C-alpha cells in the first residue's frame, strides 16, 4: 500500500497534536546513542572484508597543464609487484555536488588545481600503499600558470544573471537617504571539518558493486557512482548507516568511492580508500571566500529605503556552483529599492561547493554587520532597527510568508539576554578588571534560512506479537544520519503515529536498497523523510481503523492499544498474527511557489576584548529559534548549539589560506585551520519557539539544522564593536585584525 501526498496546498490538519503517545517534541534520547558512545557503531573506514587491499590517492603538485607521463620505476624497484597503480580515465577530477545524480568531470590527464587526485596506489597494507604513493613519479607538460586571486583584475569573472535582483533605483535612494552604510566585507574560505574523514570500501559480486562509504545523499550518490563507472544504477548498492558528520562535504560521491570501486573491479578483491586529513582538506569541497559590497539606506525613522548586496565568489573553471551569498538578502528585510548581484571568479583552487549552510551563513554575516552599523548611524537600538523593517511579504517577489516569526525571536531573544543592559556607547565597560585591560560588549544578529521540502519515500511495517514479544514497528528508508538525529526523529514519528513506546520501533537507514529519500542536506532531511514516515503511518492507521470498525480520525493509538468507535482492542488482535506495511511518498508541490517559507532566529553574544593583545573571549551566547513544529527538542537543540559553535569559529578563527603563487592550500589540517575547542566555547543557551507552519509539510515542521550558523558570526563581531569601538570587516576577527581596527577607531 502506498500513501502519496503532494504539497499543493497547505495541510491545515494539525494531526500530530491529536496523537496520544506524547513523544513528538520531547527530548527523546537517540536510539543510536549508546552504540556511538561505546564505539560499537562502525563507520566506513572500519569496514573489514576478507582479502581487503588498501589504496592511497596520488595528487597533483601543479595547478594546471596535463599529465604527460606516470613513472612507476622507482615504486616497482622499492616495493615489487604487490603494488598496483591505477590511472583510470574514470577517476574524478573534482567531487560531486550531490544533487543531480551525475558524475563530475572525469579523466586524470588534465590538471586544474594543486591537490587534484590523479592516480591511486593499491597495496596489501595502508603503509605500503602510502609509501608507494610518495614514490610515484608524475611528469607534467603544457598548461597556463592559472589564476589564484579572485580579486585580481586579470582573473576572469562572470555575472550570474539569473541571481540578479534589480528593483527600484538604489543609487537614487542612497543619494537622498537620511542615513546610509556603504562598505565592503570579506569572508575567507571554509572547510566542512567533519570529524570522520572521507572513506570507502568497495567490493564486487559479479556485476554488482557494493560500497560502504561516508555519504549524505544515497539516492543521488548511487546514480553519481554508476554514472562515473558507466554501469547501471541498479547494479550499485551504497551503505552508510553511520556518518561522522558531513556539513556538505559528503553530499556527493568523491574520489575515494570511485577509486575504490575501479580498483576492486580490476584486482578482484575488496579495496579500502581512506583520505588523510590533509587529503580531505585538498580534495573535498571548500566554501568559497567572498567579497561583499553592502549598501543600506534608511529614512529618519530607521525604515530601510534601499538594500544593495553585490558579491564576488570563486570556483574552478567549468564548475557551475557559485556560493549563493545573496539568498537571505532577498527576503530578510523590507526595502523598496533593491540591487543584489553575484559574480563568479574562475580560479585554480580546490573545488568550491556547499559547506555549512551555503549562502546565508556568510551572506547574513555581512548583512547583519551592515545593519549594526546603520543602527549606530541612525542612533537607535540594533534590535529596534530590525523590528522596524520586518517585511509583510517577500520584498523581492511579493509572495506571502508561510509563517513569520521574525519579530517574536528578536523580542524574546532581547528579553532573555537582558539586552537592555547593553551600553550603546562603545568601549565603556571594563567591569571587574582592575587593570582596565578587558573591554566588554554585547552584540546581536538576525538569523534567516529558507525552508525546503524534497521528494522522499519510507516504508513502515507493523509486526505482530511473537514468542512473548509485543507488537513492534520497523521504519526503512535510505535517509542518512550524519549526527543530526535521524534515527531518533523518524522513530519518534512512527512511535507517535502508531501508539508505540520508542523501544518498540526499529529504524533502518543508510542503505540505497531501501526506499529513496533526499538524504541529509539543506536542512530538509527531517521534514522530507519525516513526512514520508508520517504518511506511511497514516495509511497503517487507516487500515487499523477499518479493522476496529471506525474512521481513522476517531482512532486513538497508545501503548499498543487501539480505541475508537466505542471499541478498544490491543494492536496484536487487530493484526491477527499478520504483518502490515505501507510506503509513504511525499513530493513538493505548489506550496513552495505560493509562499515564502523560512526559518528565523536571533543570536546575542557578550564578549571581552583585550585592549593590549586584541584577544577576543566569548563570555556567553543566546540563540532563539523558530522552525515550525520541533520534532525532537534534544536533537534540535544540539543542532542549534553546533551552529552557534560554528559561528564562533567563523567569527574568530576559521580561514583557509591559499598560496598566491600556485593556489595550493597552506593550512591543510587542524594544526593550521583552527576550529573552536572547548576553551573557546562558553555556556550557550538555546530557546526553541512554539510555531506551526502548515505550508511546509504535513507535520508542520521546518528545517533547523543550518539556521544556527546563518549570521551567528555577526553577533560576535558586533559585540566586538560594542566593546572596543572597532569594526572588523575582514573575517575572521583574529587578534591582529582586532588591534588594527582598534587603532583606526581610536
């Protein structure tokens, strides 16, 4: 049986609130938590197969040209015949973006950036393969020197015309505005920095390939891998039951999966390829650096009359992805005159792609800094400025909002943070510091993120009582859990809808043989896959109600007991020893086109800044979030904490550094790329607002995973200004930049 639902109009039935099990919205622990805490949850690199070989990638040392010759003499002389070198034309040049099901460019002959994988060395042990990779000789020829600086006048750029928004006359609005801001912000490149490195183990059984890997979107990844290898997709099975973080880097297939599959086929044995941390930095997606020109203008009362946001980002030649910096600026604030544009520079650096809330994470950061500057210029409170510019409809295309919680999160955040204690005059607070070294200040920012529903399927079974065991349920979908709580949330939905305790629901994920989902990305996972589970359970409820002799709307299921139509019977009796199952299938429809769907948040930060060294210490942060119905308050809170922590990293330490001579990545590991550690992260407070959005999906929930990072860094840098009077417009706000900005301000 299949229950299909297309979101063509708002489903105004608030069905989940009428369920009786009492699980939705609570902080149910993760069913997989104990396995992860005890180390029994295995990850891709831990897969073991009999006779398994090990592969290590060999990467380009030049930024352009072509491979003229691969010399294996030194390798063979040192290591003998046990080592195999694979230079198959099907090896990827760049990783896949992960949403179109197509393989990225192939053919290792052409070189586009330093670090591009060119060959795979396979040996009986990892150590021998690694040594062989170092011995392999590659000779290059031809090619241009390349372009390495996106802002160099000689670097080719192109305007992404379809992204441009041009409404009214921004130049005229700026000229006659009572108050305005006109400045440039820069954010550096970022890397996903997932805890688990990229890894794949591949083996063949006849014409059928199985790959255990670290992937986020199996439905797309299966097609990408099949496309890369030139085999039917039905011959490929992907396994990813546990993924140790992704943040965009594992959206698409990468070099390790394709290389392992080619090698396993050629050698007739399973092959494991695990990237070192340095290889992960070089070979997976980076977030593009940005140059953002912000122009804001307002009248005497602080109402925006114009918004300008012109951005420059970069990617390799031939790559279509461009960091969508202006996504949030399209609808965050009302203003009649608007000019938004996105320009893409073609550089020979590692491939750019989706990393940690692409678009709003960096775009909102600069916009919220500009709003803080505008509030200061007008002489009004930063929260009040934002409240005066809450849009009544999408200011770019006129769509109504599906739900709008912008004012609520701002007011609630200000109240909970005790924002009224903030001194609006910068550089005055030196509380509790007899040496007068540490300056203290407060800052805030608005957070916005678009909401997405994608096609998803899930199968749910109700299994009868057997051998003394009670009725239980199984949920199956190829959805992945990258640490976000998919096992918990999908189990909760099934348990709630079917009236079962959590321990009686088993959820199977991360297997491409299961019903397809959109996977983990874009904050759409829980809403999309959760809706497919919901619909499958709704079909099962309809069949149970029929067996009980009532309508589904009258049916109450709780703790394995069915009640309705003046009847009450155990589920075991209704099943009568049989198993029933249903497949739920949801597709996006017209609702996304009819309404602007978005999530909202507000973050507040208090920092201390040393006036001698420029060191910044974040003392406390508060985030208030509105994302429709919260399905699991524990996992939702964890996602928000992660986004806030990423915001600290964006604000103060994270920065990819490329050598200007050849574009190679200089800081290729955590020794040089600094993410926040425990000592950098203060007590973080998260508050989840009550909200329902009937336009989003049948559960009335919205994605929360990426919202926490969208503008979070600006709250910290705005607090730095309040503490010191200095504006840091080039991220991150490292001590040298803070000192330089303080020198200018004073």
